[in-house]
């Protein structure tokens, strides 16, 4: 494995970071009888980074994480952690949270914590502080079967984060959590990263994109883009925002538009397409003589993380399909 040094901005200050691969997955394939879910997935995770693997529901994020954790074996490909260890050999240095797969519903939250504390060689007493910060402490003596989805996620997170691991593999750690708790989880993850820990998490929530050092988008069983969030945002095609009383969105940008609240957002092929969209919106308004339409505004806008997610999970696919046909 090679080591490179890079400088990146964090909280306004430059920091030197030694980038050393801590996990290398090569050409990973995995299926379940009716075709492959993972179709040759490659990913390198660097020591000390927080990497978010993103993709829509059912794309294979959890299956991939299970392969990295050693809970399931890839059919094809290799996974190497900590300079030559298999996922199973690396388990003592890794802490894993797999969605809904760890908690025993017949035990209380506290008994679950004790059970996992006895299992992992690097378990610590940090669960007390983590459970407090996640506001789970008052529920620790209830049977886990009574937990809501969010409470179960808090318990799974408390179990995973109370291990003093080198690498944390967290499957959708913010799913089902309210916004305040998501912020607490993000704060915790930042603290772990500042302490030199490496974190790989999966998510389909744009909210989890902005905390990442790098985002890896999964589509069709492969990674289609892996880069720091700002780089991915900078590389997006121009984003158009259409507000007001406008004709159906399909009329002007086809598969490249998304309704968001009271506005429509879309991706232009180039900034010069803006005028064409404006004209199309105006023309469609003129043709719609049956009713009086208020004015619509059509303007360029800065891309958001939701735009980023839409682009890599839907638009790029549609564009590739139309370009390939
Ligand atoms: N044990 C299994 N047996 C059969 N199919 C499975 C199994 N595990 C996963 N799959 C299938 O693999 C595909 C990917 O599932 P996976 O849970 O990895 O998706 P995901 O990207 O994590 O989705 P989500 O965001 O909804 O959690 C799905 O079609 C799922 O039905």
C-alpha cells in the first residue's frame, strides 16, 4: 500500500494529513440468486477520513458494508484492511453497526450493551457518555423490543461507538433519527475523526453528505463518483431553479428536473440552456390560455446536497441511458 500526504482545509485552517489506505476493496461482486447486487465495486478508504457511501434504497450499500465487516463474503473480488488483513482478521480493530441486526429484543438496552461489551476486546465504558448524549439513558432498562426505530438506532450507535476501534463501519447511522439527534451523531463522528479514527458510513440522506471528507456514490452495483463534497458540487452541471406558476416540469427539462416544495430544480446541459428554458416556460404559459398564470422566475442557483444526490442517483443514469441509445 502507498502513502501520500495532502493538505486540506478544515474549519478554516490548513492541516497536514498523512493519507494511508486503511481499507481496499477491489472488484467486489455479490448477488443473491437473481443477479448481482454489487457488480465490481472498488473503494479505497484512507486512514483518518470520514467517508459517506451514498445511494438510493436497495442499491447495495448494506450488502457492501456487510462484506467489509466480514459478515458476508463477496462472491468475487478482494477486501484488505490494515495492510493485508481479511475483514474477519480485522474484526478486533473494527467496530460495526449493521442496521437492525445486532440488538437482542429480549434483553434491555443495558443488557445489550453488556453483552456486546463482553464480546468486543476493545469495548470501553464510553457507552455511558454516548447514551447520555443520545438521550437514551432513561430507556436503558426497558426491553429493546419496546424501542422505537430511532431508539433502536441510538442503542446500535451506542454499542458501535463505545468500542475503541481504528475503523468504524456504520450502516445508515442517522436513519430514523430526528434532526437534533442527527446533529449529535454528526458531532460525535467529528470528534472521533479528530481523534484520528476512520469512519465509513452509508446513507441516502443528503444531510450526511456535508459531513464527509469524501462521498462515494453507488449506482448499478458500482461506485460512479468518489470525491470530496465540494469537488462533486463544483463538478455538477448548472442548476436551474424555477419558481412561480409554471407548466408541468416535464415540458422543459425531461428527466433532469425535480419538484422540491414550491420550486422546480433541474440540471442544464450548459449555462446557455438557461435562455431556452426561460423561453419554453414562457411559451407554455402563453399557450395555456385557459387560465391566468402568475409570472415564473427561471434562474441559476448554487447546487445543494439534494441536487448532488439527485444528480448521481437519477439524472446521470437517465443521461447515460439517453446518450447510449
Ligand atoms: N440476504 C439477502 N437475500 C436476498 N436478497 C438480499 C439479501 N440482502 C440484500 N438483498 C438484496 O440486495 C439488494 C441491496 O440491498 P441493501 O440492503 O444492500 O440495499 P441498501 O442500498 O442498503 O438499501 P437501503 O438504503 O434501503 O438500506 C436489495 O435488492 C435486497 O433485496
